[in-house]
């Protein structure tokens, strides 16, 4: 039986990393706990384990007490074209 490892680009969790960074949460430590390189955000085209990326999001959400992480990240002004960082924290209740 062959085993397959699912890989994804860091770009797929970059908004989650930025969200936690802006909220003051220790995203770099969360990346390490999940087996991802701490400099992952600096290399968005890097392929990493999809399982590790999911573990990062679950671990950080749990540690920060966020039940609706995907919704908050999706609705936050963390997109690269956004110029307002402070509204991100207000809109997510993490300020």
C-alpha cells in the first residue's frame, strides 16, 4: 500500500499567520509546534505538509480561544491590499 503525503503552499495559510501576528499571538511558536518552519511567511511558495498547516490553525485557534477562526480571518482586513491594520483587531474582537 502506497502512502501519500499531501503538500500545500504556505501561501494558503499566510492570512492565518498574518492574522495571529497582528493579534499579538505567537504565530512563530505555533508554526514550530506544528512542524512548520518559523520563517514560513517569508517563503509563500514553499511546499509544506497540509496536515501540519491544519494542525497550526487548530492549535493556534485553540490556544487563543477562537471558535470561528476561518470566519474571522476571512472577514478581517488582512489582505495584502488592505491599508488598515487596526480595524482587523477591532473587527475580530482581539484588540
